[in-house]
């Protein structure tokens, strides 16, 4: 079981995979939409498929989960996936043409913090107090904005951002060590632990088994 701060779309190009929720319900399917921050597992995959992670705070991520909410039920994820691929042709990729950068964040201080954080994570520890000062709000106010609009507290969000940065680096051809250091992890071991709890996969498996594409 694992959970990540992104809306995940899974689509099998051939055959079916299996998704499992925290209650242990397993559902075979061709497609699924899994909300952000919800525990799940994929006990059986497919050799050829599409896996898309959309930022939970993006317009695309919000729209995709508008009716799904944060459902913890595998059957609901599969129903949403079925609707998604209803008109998808065999030779079409669902993610083609997605405008990944559209943000749904409303408060200007939070938007400024989200723009600032990618620059800070490479420098080392990132502290809420310093970030709040940089964007001109109190520490408590920024903390509240993260919980209210992002749906995740500041520290877990920074950890998610580090993981996203590391995966981006791997997709661009960097080694595991370089990716871990660029994202501000202490070492490869810490990166591997966070990757496993976030994606249910080790960094080595990500490099070996998947062709990764980064859009920003």
C-alpha cells in the first residue's frame, strides 16, 4: 500500500490490471482514477500501460476528481476510469495534449510559496517560518493555506515535492544518486524509503521498468 499527493490515472493498453484499496477490495480493470493522498496498491500490473500523475492542486487534477472526491473505494476508482476511456481509441494516449501547468490555487501568498519551494529544496532543509516570511504572511497563516487549498500540511508537501523533483531527474537520465542529491535527500537510502512509501516502487524499478515522461 502507498499514497501520493497526486491524482493518478492508470490505463492498460492491453489486458487488465488490479487495483486494491485499504479495505483489501481488489478490482480488475482496464482503467482507474485514484484520488490524491488515498492509500492503494496495484497487486497486478500490465506490461504496456499509461500512468499519469496530475498535481492535486491543478485544474486538471481537481476537475478529474470533482465527482470522485477522495473516495477510498476501489470500485469507485474503476468506475471513474471506465468513464475516462469510454471514447479512447486503441492507438490514443489519454495524456496527449494535457495542459499540465494550470493551477487551481487561489491565495496569492500560497501561489508565491509554491513557485518558491522548487528553488529552496535543492539548497537543503526547507522551513515553514522562512517560507512564510518570504511570501509575506505569518507561519500559522501559510500552514492553514496549505491544509485548506492543497489538502496537505507543509512538511509532507515539501517531501512530496522532493520526490517529484527526484523522479523528474531520473526521467531526464540522471543517476539515482544525482537525483536524490538534487532533490535534497540526505542519501540514496532515504530517497529509496520515501519512493517506496509514495509510489510502492523502488527507484531502481522506476528506472528499469518504466519509460518516464516529464511535462511542466
